[in-house]
């Protein structure tokens, strides 16, 4: 049986080397392009047809998604402050969701199953929150390290704890998405391999579980995109409100 980890291997499709840099196009890059193409194509299709007062199926789906994301942003960041972050949060949610779902297509590649990808997203969001915090509050941003209501005698103890807590945010954000997508796809690969190699009279059992797990993976794709986006809103809301 083929290794269940073969799905996570990166294979070069078009080698490109410029000035010592490896800019080759691989299956991971193609999967990312496909995800972007689906999102951009869906919006362009709606815009090209015109925004209708009586929306069609695609327009209805996009409107529901954007309304859901806007409410999420307003809840954790605030209505006035949150307006400027809606486009970013919406792009983040739709891109992660598209990449998660693309990975369920046989023969494709799951971008979000690579910790270097989820780690890049998480570190970028962490740095962005620091920039937002210092640009909005200046040196007063360090007040986020002192939770409200903490007795003064406890402040020297709480500051190191809060620093560790903040530094752990990008790690937990990256590992959560990476681990969930990797675990699900590994289970699917193992079950499908068992179905292909088992005798015919018992192969229906792992194949049946494959169908069930695949349905569960679709739900997980939405849930993980939602969790990643929600935590991003929470982290931005914390630095905006300083708590």
C-alpha cells in the first residue's frame, strides 16, 4: 500500500531557477492558483452579470458569506473599527476555505496541510496585529500585557505570562489548521488504501468509512476556515481595544 503521506509531497512541475533562487512551479503552487482562481472567478462572474435585486444562486451564496464575515468582524473588532478589516478577513476566510476544499479532490494538493504555509499566515497576522497596536496606541500598546483588574503586586508575574501567551498565538493558529487538515487526509488515505488492497468481501467496510470521513472532512474544511478567521478577528480586536 502506498504511503498515506504521499498526498503531502511537493512535486516540481516546471523547474525555474533564477539567480540561485528556486522559483519552480509545483503542485502546491498550482493548488494555490486554483484556489485564487475560484474565488476571483466567482466574484467576477457575479459582477459581470450585474448585482441583481433578486440574486441568483451564486450571488446569494456570496452575499450570505460576506454578511456572515461582516457580522463576525463587527462582533470581535467593533462596527466602526471593523469596517476597514472586512475585505481582509473575507479574503482570508474564502482563500483558506477554497484551499481546504480543493485538497479533498482526488489527485489535488492541500496547501493548508503544510505547516510552512499556515505558519506564514499566522506569523503575518501576528505581525499585522503588532503594527495595528503600535500605530493606534503608540507605547501605550504595552498596556495589553497588564490585564485589567490585576493587583499591582501581581504585575511583575503577569507580564511574562502575557508575553508567552502572545508569542504562542501564531504557533497555535498555525498548528491547529495544519494538524486538522493533515490528520483528516491521512485517515482518508489509509482507509482508501485498505479498500484497494483488501479482499473484495471486506473492502466495502473501509470504503464505506472513507465516504463518511470524506463528508466529515468537508465540514471540517468549513469549521477550520471559520476558526482561523474568528481567532484572527479576536487578535485584531484585542490590540484595537487593548484587552
